């Protein structure tokens, strides 16, 4: 009886790619176990009937704070707890999606000689993946350039959910109570939402509503009461594929998973990447990579205003067919099968 531990979390970008791999993993493993540290991972694991185990892990604060000095000591404690858990579970392999949640699991698993693997979505390695890369049998990457810089890098592409290719347009329109008579924009700030995007949307609704219907995913705890014939606001939805299906344009952050999903769907996209002061600059690098290939339009957050949002959305809509053509001509690599096959070779 073969089992695998999957780990990664904190945001949807670390969780949803693992969920995308479940159909392939289920054909190879009798048991799939999720180890995480956040409520978000636990809820998603439950939705997919996965056994879930929680381990508290330290997270780096991207600012000068004394809390960061305690991280090495807390990490040692997390590794120790992860070792104890892994000895009980006895998995045949560990698959990480990176992030602070996964680091102690992979470091513990490697010390127990459990074959470990990780996937990096972004153009540059995140800190956790940098620290665990040499402990892994393979580092799967969404970008070819990322794999080229690693001794154990494998260019796999991005995991893509099969549910993404939802086809029932009429049901999707009913889901959001929209007629489909106007072009539809789906706006999302990622699984946690974006205050900057939310403010710009709020202050540009009157302008946008003249030409578009809007589905806005504002993030948990960020919802405000707006009543409008053309505007639908949600904190978070589990069936975003329905929103993507009926949308003519998408406004999103620069997370690689979302960009590759929208590329697969040929959806003209305006990208507002998380600024460097709030991140390591990974979303900016992802967005610029896609923009250089004419696959998306980019609006830096420092230039984001209600008027710039309206202008860029209108410009994207005006040139949407050019973006669709570029997307259709791009050779998208989907990771689902190659990741599963590679893991099986090692065990």
C-alpha cells in the first residue's frame, strides 16, 4: 500500500496546484495525506476527503522585526515534530508546493530518507524552495528557465485543474445572476484578496458599469455591501472556473498558477502584480515574463488608480483578439502527468 504526503499552504497558490494533481496521484497512491499549518489548507483537505495533520511552522516576516530572529529555533522544533509524525505515517514520498508550511516537512522527510519532491511555480525560486532544493530528488518548475538553473530541476510546467475547463455557460451565467448581454470582467486579488485592487474597483464602478458586468472576488474579510445590476462581489468562491468561463477579461495578481490557468483558457488578462515592498518581487517577474511574450497586459500597483484601471481594462478589451492569438500560439506545458510519473520512478 503506497502513500504520499503533500504539503504547502498559506495561500491558494500553494494549495490549488496540489489539488490539481489529485486525479493523477490517486491512480498511483492508495493514500494521500495533507500536512499543513493553516485553516485554509485544512478546509480544502476536508473538501477533498484527505486526511489532514497540522504542524505549526514559522513564517518569515518581510520587514525588520525581532520575530525573525526566533525563526531558526522555531523551525528546529517544527522539524522535530514533523519527524515524529512522518515516522508514524511512513509515506513512500513527499510532494511539496513550497512555502514556509512545507519546509520543515521536507527537511524532516529528507533526514528520514523519504524521497522528497517540490514544485516551484514562479520564475525565481522562493526562499523555502531554495532551502529545500538540494534535499529533493527533483525540483519541478513551471518555467523552463527556472529548471535550467538547477542540478535537479525538471521543467514540468504548471499543474492545471481539470475542473478549470468547465463548459456549461448558461449554468455559469445563472450562478452569478448575469444575462451575458454585456462583456464580463472577473476581478480577483488572489485567495487573500487585495485592498489596493478593491479600492480601485470601488472607485471606478460607475465608469466600468457603463460597458461591463463585473464579478469581483475581494478576499476573506474584505467584503462590502454594494447593490448593483452590473456588479457581483464575493469574498471567495470554490467554483472560479464558472467565473472564468463567462468572463471576456480577467484582472488578477501575478501569481504564476493563475497566469498559466488563464493562458490555458485564452483569457485576455490585466495583471496587477504584488509590489516588491510586499513580496520578494516574484509576481513582478512572472508578469513581465508573460508581458514580454505579449500574453498579458501589466499595470504596476504603484500606477494603479481608478482612472488607470478603467483605461487599461478598456485598452485590453479593444485589443483582446491580439492577446487571444498570442495565447493560442504559446506552447503550454501541463505538469500533472510528468510530476506523478517522476515520483513513481524514484519509489
